[in-house]
């Protein structure tokens, strides 16, 4: 909870200078275990940066060190998106330069749920959060936005590899085909550095860091016919779910199978689909 990802007051100090160890050849104080247990391992209501009292929480998403919340104003029914936690890559959709800080607070951290004003009026209904990036989807299911770290293609907004450490705090539209409207998305999820999305038509798209196989595109042949692991995908790429299975079936003279995807999820460096298969 040091970065504000639990949206509660941070009790300092969290480390005990009586116990020092070395981390990367630098002295580092160990955590105060008793204080951690009493302050951070007990469920508590989150704290909001604004004074609005009457709201209902519609959805939440947790990233590596950040929290996103969609709430509805009981008075006018307006949807707003708030975030707290680590914002070193703009994963909260907030400009660090415009966030007020109290004495002793980290420059890249937000300790109370703060409205992401750049998403105001966009009717955001669904969110997903990775290690240092976020994606959000509006009520129509057609407008998808990404913000945060982008150097592995996490945001899906640039067809070429961005510079190392590249990021943006501005929610940026994500398109399957640049300049063309998206189909309706029904489900989105994030891994640490990856994304996966399901359309109403049953297609699945993935993008982001590819070396661990979390994007599901498997092994392909390059121009020289050499098999290589699929690399990072900087734009959403359609997933051929039954590629390997149908290749094996074709070698045996069998007809290809089809599948319907019902749900999906993503972990640190892996993803999972719930499908029904049809021969």
C-alpha cells in the first residue's frame, strides 16, 4: 500500500531502521511486519479525493500497483472513473504535474481515488489494468482507450516499436484497423504487459509483450522458413485459436473445428479462454 494502490492513508514509517539489509549493494530497511499486518492486511473503505458522498461503485480493476474504479453519481447518474496508486508511467491517466501532494508523499503516487477527468463523459463501463498500463471500454463497447507504459506495445496504438520506457497519461483510442470503427467488444483483460479482448462476433485479439507466449500466437516461420517465437505485437492481432489443432486435423484428413469463446482472463504472463468446440 505504499504507493496508494489501496487508496487509504499511508502510515509512516513502514520500515524499521533497526533492521538493515543490502539490496543492489545499497542499505535498505526491512518492513515493520506488525504495522503492515494491522494497516494493510485488513479490509477498509477506500478514500476519495473529492467530497461527493452519494455514489455507487460500478466496477473496479487492479493493476500491479494501481487501482481503477468506475462509480455512478446517485444524483444525476453520471459515470466517473477514479484512480489511485503508482502513476510513474501515467497508468492512472493523470498528469503527475497537476496532482497536489502532501509533505513526504512520493511524486509518482496518488494516495486517494482521484477523478480521471480526461475520461469524463465517455461512459466508461469496463476496465482492465496491467503492471504499468490500463485499458478502458465505454458503454457502447466500440470505444477502447489505453494509457500508461507502451514500449512493448501494451497500448496497441502504434504500429512500430516505441522507444524504451515510452508512456502516455492521455487515454488514447485503440483501433483494430487505424482510422476505422471498432466492432463491439464484450470483454477486455490485461496481463502484466499484455492485453486480450473479445468481440461480440466471437473474435479474440491480443497485443503487447509476446516473448512469453501470453499472446497465444505460438511459433511461426520467418521468411527463411526458420521457426521463431512470436514477438511483441504493437497493434491488436486476431488470434487463431484452433490453429495448431486444425493443422493436426488436416494432416489426418479431418475437417477443421470451430469454437465459440464465452469468457477470457489474463495473468502475469499467461492468458486463458473459456470456449465451446464444434466439429
